[in-house]
C-alpha cells in the first residue's frame, strides 16, 4: 500500500459510493415487487407490471455503463496519485539522479583511466 492518503485499495471515496448506488439501484427496484405489482397505468396496451420491468432493463444498462465509466475514472486517478506519491517519495529520499554504484571503474574495459 502507498503512504499517500486516500490511495489505498480499501478507501471509500464519494465516487465509489456513487458507483455502488448505480449498481445496487436496479436490484432494489426489481426486488421491491410490491411497488410495481399492478396493471395500471397501461402504456400502449402493455400493463404496468411488464413495461416497468422493461424500462428498468434500459435504466440498468445506463446505470451500469455510468458505473463502468466512473470506475475507470477512479482507477486512472488512483494510478496517477500512486505514481505521483512514489515519485515524490523517491525524490525526497534522494534516490533520483544518484549513480548506481560508486565502485564502477572509470574505463569501460576495466582498467584505470589514462
């Protein structure tokens, strides 16, 4: 896990709450049968019970697509924050720009420099 605040995998952010609501709403709407177990109002000859469920197929598609887009937005933001945090910690520790080893010979052939 990263030391940067809010970058951890288990963080609950407002964006993730919206994603969860987008995914839970269709289940709640369909499992609450008492809210749509009736025949009126009729839409183009189709009882409410049927067209309400078919409407939720379209709504569920839109909500799932929204959750998918938000999830990718969240992941890109977390990846950028993780990169920024690791670059900042590497820069503060002085790891950037230092030679790998001070014991390396000056001449690539292994001999002393002339």
